[in-house]
């Protein structure tokens, strides 16, 4: 089964760590929700926030992900 989730990143400062951010949130999401669709969305949002910063300068936390999701509905 293939699941399509868009890439949300627009301005790329540095792609280092984007895969790590994506996979860590994806694995945590699958563990917590049991839904690969929700987990993949969480991972994609984490990766998009990761590429906005240089290296590992910023921490991606729950509030960052929730702000990104809420911006879709505003």
C-alpha cells in the first residue's frame, strides 16, 4: 500500500537532519497512533521545520508541529 503525503518545505536553508527528524517523528507517530498516515504527516511536518534552520540549531517540539497544522486552517 502506498501513502502519499506532500512535502511541506518551501525555503531550504540546510537539509542536514531532515531525514532524522522525519523518521523519528514517523516512528513515534506509528507507535502512539497506530496510523501510518498520521505518522507520515507528523514526520513530513517535522522535516519541513527542520530544513528552515541550519544544522541542528532548532528543536522541533509539539507546539511547533501544532502551529504548522493550525496554519493550514487559517
